[in-house]
């Protein structure tokens, strides 16, 4: 019995030592240095690109070779035909339903996107909300994929900058809900490369990430919330928005819900305090935004507020005349390159 007790004690001490060393290592990591990214001069190679017509738009489905950050998948919505003048580029990071799902949902709610290139980012995660057990069991893969997102957005924007239809002087980065947490790190990478993001929207997000997770109502049992929040702060430290927000440039719109149950009030306020000026803050009535049947009215309000701000700032072009107005001007057909 004494021998078994000694073995258990030694194993427990060894586990505690390993955990302590991991925590210390993660705490000492420089988030700016450890954020995964593709080399600045690396060529962006297309793995796949194909197009389909949807309403009066062309949807271009693209997969890029992101090197160290893995495959980069997204969908570009372009007007048909392309106008002769370059298009403002709007990159959208929404919830887990990204890519063509996000593009189509935006189109259903917002209507005509106008002469603008709308890019829907595809997350490197399943397009469903995972359970706590799944996250714990697959935490290394989830962490690796989460940390790759800012670098993937950077690769996406490198690709977009080289398209003949892109206006490199009018690039916007929009982060809604989950997207709002990673937009700051993504923009920091783009700026480090010498490019500019003129306008940034951060909606329904907060900082630090661990506080948001610890106070999330779906975390059960509640006694795990504090530990889960602390672990999230450690594991997701390289994408923590608190580090990157003060370093950014441009113009910012921050949106939040007055009765948002998913984003702790203190975390939302901290994100607003850290966001550089000039920034505009707007509050929506109701709970957290979403795309479900009961969220459509709020989603329309969020999209309308975002579009109005981008139009006011000159970041995008207004919708084209409708069928009963002047005919669209002749232009080019969208090209994959």
C-alpha cells in the first residue's frame, strides 16, 4: 500500500510540475512573436478557384496555400458585370457559418451589395458550436486553428490586393461576434506588412477572451468557469485583442447589445477603451446578434448600421440603381484572377 501511495504521489507531483512548466512557458511567450504568419515575401498560391452565379452577383470560391497558417478558404461576392472602376474590398468575419453561408445570409438580409467586393472568410473549424468536452479533448487542434486565423486573413488580403478589380485604398475589415475577437490581431499583421486597413468594425466582442468565456452562460458546471477562463487566456494569448488594439491605425466602429448575455459588460467596455481613436460606438437594443429565426430583426439593424457608417466614411459604394432605375453601366465579366 505504501509503495502504491508513493507511486501516486510521484505521478501527481510530476503532472503538477508539467502543468506548471506549461503555464510558465505560455505566460512568458511574446504574443506578437508567436502569432503564426506566412513570410512577408511569400507568394500566395491558389489551390482552387471556381465561380458560380448567385442573383446578380458572381461568387468566387477560393482556396489558397497559406503555408504556415494552413489552407485559406473564402468566398468573394462580385457584381455582375464588373464596373470599370476598382471595387472597395470588404472582408467579413462572422460566426462559425462563414464563407458562402455568410455571403448568402448577408445578401438575404441586406439586399444589393452594390459595386463592392464582399469577402466571406471560412473559419478553419466545423460550422457548428462545439461542446465543452469536444473542445477539451481536441484542444491542441482547436488552439492551432484559432491561432492561424489572423495569419489566414493576412494571406487573404495579400491575394485580394493583387486582383485587378480591387481598390487597395479602400479596404475594410468587419468582425461580428466570434470574428470581433480575432480582427485586431489580423489587422496588426496586415499593418506590420506595410498595408493599411482603412475601416474596422468590431461587433459583439470583448476582452480579455478568458473573461468572456468565464462569464458565458453556456459554461456548465459553473464551478469550472474560472478555470476555463484562465486556461483560455493562456492558450489563446497570441490572439488576445487587448495586446493588438492599442497598436492599430484607422477608423473604427464598435457595436454592442444593451442586454447582451454572451459578452460580459466589463469585457465589452474594456474592448471599447482599448480601441484607438477615431472610433464610433453604437448600442443595439436586445441580446447577442445571430442568424437564427428570432435574430433577423437585430441582424438587419446591425447590417444597416454597419453599412450606413461605411457609406458615411466613404469606405464603400452605395447600392446600384434598381430595375426601375437607370440600367447598370457596361463593364467587365468577373475573373478568377
